[in-house]
């Protein structure tokens, strides 16, 4: 049996798939970064309001003790 039929010793298949992998990874990371930036811009005020309310509740709980 020829064990190198599907797994060749030369790296031509890796050279062929390398730009595709790099492009897909950069595309995914760019889309993830853009969505994260959009979510942060949209939810910045909400996050600050939630953090402030939680902070106030925690302070009031500490004061009520």
C-alpha cells in the first residue's frame, strides 16, 4: 500500500491552502472585530448604566448594614 497517496510528503497542498486559510481567518477576525465595535458603541451607555446601578445597589447594601 502507498501510504503517501492522501498524505503527500511535499507541502504543495499546504501552500495551496495557506492563502485561503489566512484569508478566511482574517475575514472572520475582521467581522468579529467590527461586530464587537458596533456592539460596544451601541451598548456603551447601557453597560455604564448597568454598572452604575449595580455599584449603587452594592453601596446601598453596604450602607444598610
